[in-house]
């Protein structure tokens, strides 16, 4: 990769320019070039990790163990897909453990070793210059010497009518408690579909797994687990073509068989999608080479560097589900995160940025500030409590439904409180524990968390069912103010 910088030639001459191309890594000239450039920069991050799932957290552990200043930018779904998994039985050393507990343990381990965490999302990256420039949603600009992309993947959608209805979800761990004694459906035939069905069986009256083909793709051991749940049944050759609702909630799923012939309408109040995932690589389109399907392309193990997790841009690495279209397992993601961190350390050594140099630039390194939580959010505990606030409120009222078992909900609360402080006097911000205020949950048919409801003049005017970072929350609220 050729990096142009006017100051490059003035400081180190043509020899250093050749070094950027990789011809003389580790030479004195290259080390001087790095020092001269970096001492003029602020918010330097030797190892910047985008994403906080198993790949990102394991990379953080190894970055910190190499005595490198390491930052994990958590994103708006900290912990990634593993936090949406219930019981994990294939994590070495653990007979049975919750996905959220694995993430908690890994994060604590990384923090103990000195990894810094930034509760923010990445808005923009610039890999055409070095140090690489990362801009966050909250307006922070970072200068990264290496970048590890561990943004994971998001659940794939069916793209059928009615999919946006309240009652359609991709996370049984998050939303199963809202479907007690209800009839629900799970769409999919793999391991994830089995996990969703088992999680739902604890709450729902019946669970129907809709399998598109004549058999399931799930491992035999996973299918055997279904035998313990009499409320779960499997319907083969059943492809959803529309989710039906009554304007407020889901009432059924319209199905066709393998040949496209209509089947009987399946009456359910909840639909859970387990039909695969899409890599979160959209931010890097046009900036890195991508494979078919949007997966970030990695080099493998090139003879020239040996850095297995490196992308098409030298010094930028990828790990986990954003680059893995074969295994897509949490433990495989963890291992690739380890390799990415070792590759990043190798790159830093090769360009001459040793630990000693890092210490000299300590004042230039990025430090996560301690942000005070906002104080403008009131907690309501019942429908009656909420109605009292709503009747006396002037202007907009925003209500955030959260749950203690939902990592995305808890991660979003500090951002929600900070935004509430920004809009103090204009908007009333409320929060409610969805496990406590059952009457409020039932009144507004909340079937997914986090869930934001917006009220104007006492009437519901908006609903949003995804986690948001501070910038997204700010824009979300401002959109209603301006409308």
C-alpha cells in the first residue's frame, strides 16, 4: 500500500518513502519516520479493535499482554451474537455456560489486563492514510497504528411482508419472556433454530419450527435435545411468505410448500427468525477487498509477512464472523481474534514501533474519558405511574423498556441518560424495567427489548426496537422534535 504524506519526504527522505512500501521495515529511518509523524498526532491507538464479541475481546487480551495500549470500541451491540445465545455446551472447559457469562468473563479478563473500552460506534474509517483515522458516532477522532475489525454479523431477514411487525424477533434470549403461554414459530433448520426453540419452550405454550426443506441442517445432537420438549414440533417443507397482524400484533404466518403451493395459515403471536447472518462489513465497502456475501477477505498466510488475519490493507486485520463464512463459531472467532492481535503486534514491530517508543508517546495516546451519566431520566414502575407522568408532561415523552438480562439494553442506558441531559427541558425521558411493569408492557404490546416508545400530546407516535448509540439516539429524538 502506497501512503502519500507531504511531510514524509521532508523528514526522512526517499529512503523512508521506500520503507512505507515494506522494503526496509525495522530500519532506523523507518523508526524516525514513525516518531516524527506520531509526535504531532493526538488520540493515538496502537491497537484499535472495532467490535466487542469473542473475536474482539480475545484480540484485546493478547494486545494488552503484548504491553500495547489497546482500545476496544464496543459498538451498539456489545458482546455480539453470543449475548443472544442461551446455554452454550461446546465451550471448552465449561460443561454448560450462558453466552452472556462467557462475554462477561472475557470482558473482565481484558479489562484486568489493561484494555480500554469505548462505549461508542464507528461512523467512518480512513485507511488511505497512516495512522489510520477512525471517527466514532460521538465525534471522537482516533489515530490507529493498527486496526482489528471484529464487527461480527447480524441476523438475516426474510424480506417478506409483515416482517416489521411487533412480535417478529431474532433473539429468543431477549424476547422469549414476552410470549408466556403463547403459540410461536421459529423459522430455520440449523443449530440456531433449535436453540431458539428450546429457549422459547420454557415460556411459550407451543413452538413450531418451520423448516424450508425436507430435513433439518442442525447437528444430530442438537436435534436430539428437542425430544425433551413436548411443546416443540417441526413442520417441514414450510416457507413463510407473509407475517399476518391485526395492526397491533402478530396473528399468524402465511406459508407455502417447496413447490410454492399455499399451506394452511399458521396461527401464532410471535415469529423468531433463525435463518443465518450477514457480516457487518458495510462500513468497509470500497475500502477493503470483500468476498462474495460481504465477508472481509483476509490474506491467509502470505509468504512475505506470514500475517494470517491481515486484510487487503497492510496493518488492518479482521477476525470472527465478519470474515469467516465457513465455521461461524464463537470459539473459532476467539481464536482468529488471538491471531489478529499477534499479527498486529508483528506489524508494529516490523515498522519499528516498539514498546519503548510507545512509552515516549504516552501523552499522545488516547484515553477514555470518564463520562458522567445523565440525570434527566425518571424510572416508572407501573402503568398508573406512567399515565400520571404522561398527563402532566409538556412536549415529547420518550419511554425506554429494558431488561436486566438484555446486554444491549444495559449498554444503551448510559447513552440514553446522556441524551436525556442534552434535551432537558424539551423532552421527558422515562425508563421502565419490562420485568416489573407487566401492565405497561401489555398495554403497549412490547415484545422486544430494548424498545423505545415516543408520545406526543398523550398519543403514541413512534416505536423503535433496536439498540442505539448516543448519536443514533440523539438523531432519533431530534427527528420527532423537528417533525
